[in-house]
């Protein structure tokens, strides 16, 4: 019997996803649990959470040993609970009796360093650490317009565009699909605002890329990759995220909409479609291998790829805890496969662990 644990920061998070996974689990092979890292008791090292009762199709509260295979779906921020939970998860990863489906990716700067020195470097936007306001303003004299994004972050939160406008600067951000702008008349005023922003959290700076469609709406291609039951990377699906007209980001949390990738592909000329599909295939074949060489091991990746109007492709973001909304909405037949995927990979890991233990016994 495989003890399979699903972790989130609190029991309100990921409930529907974890429930559907537990429903797909063969009860003669798996016992499914869900818990928060902070619920682990320091003395007994038991977790307080819920076990899935497949017979009655419900979660049952209880206390149990930490499951042997863990699926980490914790989304951390700057609060105390996140910091405590991160420390506990690091401790769990150090235990030889516990196996994670994937160890996850670090911050965006570490990912940039790995990708920008790889064979995928032509697809990676030039990136700098935004050290202070003076540095950003100085770089804007070369780029004119830039994007600032948090080194730790997801969902498009905290992303700004900043543009040199004559002697002044325009800062803009998308909030729930609405563009909000602020104008600074001087360099010193701009630098002061940037210093306050950068002092709160670490920011990265990239050139502003015109990644818009014919209606001037920002859009990107979201791809979900997962390892299958043999540990082989496979593309589960592709979808299009489209933001508001003249907006900055296409994230759904900022008011973006979901479109079918197939409809987008069919709108292209035959030559352009062939080129883009070939480039996408090249990126998606190389990307997991390059990332795992620096950050072993991974189970799933959400990849966001921008497409400029000259048909250049750009890898905008890679996420080791991706959402499934875009793929489920555009490929509804994939839902059951997505729920089974963590279990199938957990079975593969357990089988390999058992075989290794038998070889060493």
C-alpha cells in the first residue's frame, strides 16, 4: 500500500483538486492524505489532516505518520506561515524515508541563470536584477520601456511596466483587467518610488516585448508538461491566455480569458503555423531536461511562451506548481488524465524505490 500525501499551506487550498485525485486512486494500492506542513507535530512527527475514505467518498479528519510519497502544492508568500512551512518542507526533503513527486523550482533569477546559458538562450529575454531605482532608470535610457517582475511570485501579481516618456516616466500595472498608470515627472521621483518597491521584495528587470495580438491584447501560450507512468515527460495540452486590450499581462487572475490553442494555430498561415509548431516542439523537448540538470527532480511544469508580432518565441515563465485551468478549459477530455497523473507517477517512483531496496537487501 502506497501512503500518498498532498500538501497545501492550509486545508482550504486545493481541496477540489486533491479530492479528484483521491477519487481516481485505486484503494487497494493507495491511501490518500492531505495536510499542511505546519500541522506536523514536532515531538511525535505525526501530521494532523485528513485521510480520504473512498468507500464513503469523503475526507476524514485524523492524525497519521507523514506519508512516504508527497505532492507539494504549497504556494508561498512573505507571511510567517509561509516561512515556517518552507522550513518544514526543506526538512522533509532532507529525509531519506520520504520521496517528493518533484522538488520544485527556485526563484525566477536562478531559473534565468540556468536557461540563459543553455541551448535555449535565444528564447530567453535578457534579465537583470533590479538592484535599486538608479539602476532601473539608467537601464531605461537604453531600453526606453521595461517590465519589472518579482523574483518570487506567480499569477502576474506585482508586475509593472515602466517607460521613459520625455523627461518623465510612466509606470503601469494591470489590476483585475484594468490598466492603472502613474506618471513621475523627474528621475529622482521615479527612483524614490522604485526604491520603495525594490526594498519590499526582490525584482527582476526585462525589456518590454510587444507580445500582443492583432487587437493589441497581450497573450501567451500556456503549456502543461508532466511526467507519465514511465517517468517520461509528456505535453498534456496547450492553451492561449489573452489579456485586456492595451494591458500588460495575460494572467487569468488579472482578468485574462482562455482560448483554444488549435483555433489560434488555425488562424495562422500554413508557413507560420509550421514554423511556430516546430519552434515550440524544440523548446518543450529541451526545457525539462535543462531545468532538471540544475534543479532535480521535477514532476510537472507550466510553461508560458510569448509570441511577438515578428513570430519570435520567448520563454516568459516556468512554474513547477502550475495550475490546470487553461488546459482543462481547452482540453476537457484531459481532466481525468490530469487527476490520475500524480498517482501514476507516484506508483512509478514507489516501484523504483522498492526495486532499489530489494537490490540492496
